[in-house]
């Protein structure tokens, strides 16, 4: 193509590249632009942006899908479109798997735990499972768009929220500090130090004088330094003690005084700062309006008629002729469903105890992945004191308090009366420990921690809903955690079918613990299955 | 209101606790706090989910292997390496090995310490990440 020539050679530069992209747009619309961007190295997304095109027809071949989580429902939806006959068995009385939200009436009884019923007011909810979507999870976003699930921004970073570290030392330890103030002072002070040294020629830099001057100019900008003496003495962005206003009082207001470098260093609060956001965690992300389970409900609208609910898989048997899945139905009676192939999305933590005739290496591989203990709690508050009294609208509270992980303030319902705070989000042994407590004790633990940061916490607390995913039947863990050797020695085995059985789910992706992992794993497996059927 | 003063955090800092030194916990208390959520209060476990520790041959086996399991985690079980001291791990293991029909020699902090310094064969676990 002629345009390829324009992008190579000595003249290739920003402008020609842009022209290339514009041309692609003319030819093939956005999809072409996206593909073209990827070719130019501007990759913006997960490996797949759209479901596989299953050309030809499944011709009525029957597929038994195990599990009606996002992986199972994705498989059911796409396969049905291509002429397959699909039956889905789901152990729970509802679809969605981990893609749940807790609102009034939702119940949960953990293994070995007390029954809980969510008592939140109408309209309030907590996403006790998945809660945020990165912009590059184009597979998840493909379905929110296709099914018209409205999204809103999820505040994943808020400079005005607090950092509360009690294990550090010095005057900032054990005090809620605005995150933006720590950021300003850590960076400002660091920039001052560096700028002064560089300015004096104190560093042996492989730079020309001009570059050095520009570097100092950059540091002045980065750290809000005074160009005169390169000193950092605070920044507007770290906030005002008295905000500027009308007239002469408050008039210009009064800036806050920065913390000293020593105090910031010893507080250890800088550990929440990084110069750029992470790959999976951006400063703003997405959430469905009304709760993450809106995604599950949207899928269910499409494939609900294919699902047999409260149907617990007991045994999976395959032969040259097909697959036979034994389960107990909603009345607790044994039943069997037969099919040509099986797509099994049951988490490995659960599947490894289910009787199935697969090869020994396949069995061994299923036993070699760990599932993360994870705990979350939603706390309904009478009044949005974090907004009204502290001017914090969404975002997290980062802390080093034991057995809390982090807390989070709702990114929805701003300025309404009540709200639900995520009181803790912990992993590993911290989650294991807190899960031993009764629901009431967990709430007390969370409220006591929150009270250290917000004096209004305890008096506004109304009701809680908590979950410890490692104790939830049909999941037994938040998500799969592959170790390096597991990825090398076992993961590839599970990505291939064993006879007529294909596994799918977040655990069979490099996006474990993300909905996109579940969806894209299903896409990949149905593409493999379809190729085999068409062969 | 004419200004937004940081009254909240100041009050909060006044009431924040100064971590009082607690007495060392017993093996039974450590078990209840760290293990019982999954292995259940009497070590009976939950079939298909969490192994029983009562009358469990692995639990009664080689002290070094048992200590390494608590330190490094196993299957769905998290690592307690950074959360429990050698003395605490020794206490909880000794308790488990002498309870619910188990009968095995106590495990000393020295054994735990040597298991701790041993190289982890499969490499350290990936740090837990938020999703
Ligand atoms: C606390 C938490 C936070 C998370 N945060 C995010 C986030 O912010 N963003 C994001 O994108 N993802 C997040 N995730 C991950 C996301 O929820 C999962 O990756 C995804 O929902 C998994 O889908 P799945 O279909 O693979 O598995 P599941 O949803 O677990 O589906 C498996 C299905 O199989 C069923 N099943 C199990 N056993 C049987 C049986 N014996 N018989 C019949 N059916 C059975 C289950 O009931 C379930 O419906 C989070 C997860 C957790 C736990």
C-alpha cells in the first residue's frame, strides 16, 4: 500500500504517522484505527477487543457450560449466536458468579460462618466482588457497550483523601494526612535537593550545560521550586488552611505550610506515591452505574433461558462419544446432562475436588494453583461526612493499619444523604485472620479503624455486609494466584482441552482477578472449540 | 463557612491509640486468630474446601516441613512469614500437634528459625495485588 511508504524512510515522523492513522480511519473506521495504532506500537488494550468471529455454524452441536459467571455466560452467549445448543449448569440460585453487588435482601453464609442479610437502604450497595474496570480491558468494555450498561467514573486516586500510617515515626505518624500534601512535599523537597546539587555542578552528569539548565527548569516545574533560590516552600495544590474567597476576609486565603522532608520520610507515607499510575490501576477507572452486577444481569438477560440454576455439578465424565455431567438439581435430586463438548468455568479451587476423568497431568496441574484469601466489608453511613466535613469525593484511604488493607469512599451518589464505605479490603493472612470473626466483630474491627481517621465514623455507622471470598462456597478464594513455576509447568496444560473438556475462567489468563480475564479466556476457548468442530 | 480547616484529622490524632505491648499469645489463641477461619475451631476443616488438621498425618510429620508450610503458605493457604514470629509459629504448631487427637513432638522456635532461613525452593510468592 502506498501509505506504508509514507511512514518509512527519512521523512517518517509524527505528522506522517498521524496522516497514516487518518487514512486508516477513512478506510475502515475506528476498528481499523485501533488495529493501526497497535501496529505502530501505540497499544492501548488487552489482547482482544472483540469476540472471535465463529465463521460457519456449530450446526446444533451441544455444549454443556459449567458455571454461569462471566466466563460461562460469555461462552453461552457467543456459542448460541453461532448455532450451538448450549446448556449452562450453575450451582447458585443466581447468575454472575463473583460479579455480584450486595444491596437490601442479598444474603450470604460463608462456610463455617453465620448467615448475613444485607440491610442497606434502597439504592445503596457495595461491590463486594469486582468494583473497577481499567480503560484497556476492552473485552469487558465491549459487553458493557453492547448490552448498554451505563458506566460512570471510578475515582481510583484522590489527592484530597487521607493517608494514615501509624508504623512510621515522627510528627506525621498516626495522623491522617492528605495524600496530595505528601505528594507535594515529597516531590518538592526531592526536587529542591536535586536541583541545588545539579545547579552547583555537584553531580557528574553526562549532560551539556544547556541540558543541565533545562533539567533544573524541569525540577523547578516538577517541585514547585522558587526559580530564584531553588527552594521548595509549599505549593498551591497542597491546599489552603483558609481558602481564598470574597472581599478582604477571607480574601486571598492562607496557604498550608509544607511538612519537612525528614517528617515525610519518617512517616513512610511516601510509599503510596509513584510517578505514574500502574498498568492495572489508573487514577480514574470505570464502574457500572448502580453496581457491578449490572454486567451480570445484562448477560443474564441474553442467556438466562439457557441456565439451570441451583444445579451443583458432582461428576464430569467424558468418552469418545461425548460428555456426561452429573449434578444435583434445584430439588436436590440427581440429574444428568449430556453434550458433545464441555466448557468448564468452575474455579480450580472448587473443581479439583470434583470427580472428573481427565489425564493425570491435567489433574496435577489443577492442584498447583493457589487462590487468594480476600476480604471486603461495606459499611452504611447515616451521613456522607467524608464529603461534608472533609471534602473527599471518592478515592481510597491508604493505611498501614493491621488487617485493614485499604478503605474506599464511594464514587457514586455524591452529595446524597447516605453512603456505603468500603471499610477494609485485605488479602492473604490478614484476610484469613479477619474472616475468623463474626460479622458483628468484623464490623467493629472496621469501624474502630475508620474512627482513627474520621472522628464521625462510629456515630454514623448503621449496618454492615462483609464477605471473605476464601470461605464462599463455589469460589473458595478471590482469584487464582499463579506462581512462576506454576505458570511454567502447569498453566499451559490447563489451557489445552483434555479430550472434550475445555477449561475457561479468569484463572486461565494473565489477567487473573479481572473480569476481562474471564471473558477473554472464554473467547479463546470457544474459538479453539469451534475450529475443531469445523475441521 | 468561611474556611475549611482541618479540624477532623487533628481530633482523630488525639484519640489515636498508642500501641500498648500485649502479652505473648498462647498457641490456642494464635490458632483461633489465624487459622480457625478456614480449618475451623476444632481443626475439623470443611470437606472439599479446607483440610482437617485433626488426626492429620502431615501435621504430625517432620517439624521442618510443617514449619515451612506456615512460613511459605501452601495451596490456598497464605504465607504467615511476615506476620508471625518464630516463637508464635512454634507455639501455634505445638498446640495443633497436641490437640484433637493429634500427638506429635512440640516444635521449637529454633526449628522455625532454621526453616525461615532455608531457601524457598519455588521462589517467593508474588506479592498480593489489589484488583
Ligand atoms: C474481591 C474481588 C475484587 C475484584 N475486583 C475486580 C475488579 O475491580 N475488576 C475486575 O474486572 N475484576 C475484579 N475481580 C475479579 C472478577 O470478579 C473475576 O475475575 C471474574 O468475575 C471471574 O469470572 P469467572 O467466570 O472466571 O468465575 P466465577 O465468576 O467465579 O464463575 C464461576 C461460576 O461457577 C459456579 N460454580 C462453582 N462450582 C460449581 C459447581 N459445582 N456446579 C455448578 N456451578 C458451579 C459458580 O457459582 C460461579 O457462578 C475481583 C474479584 C474479587 C473476589
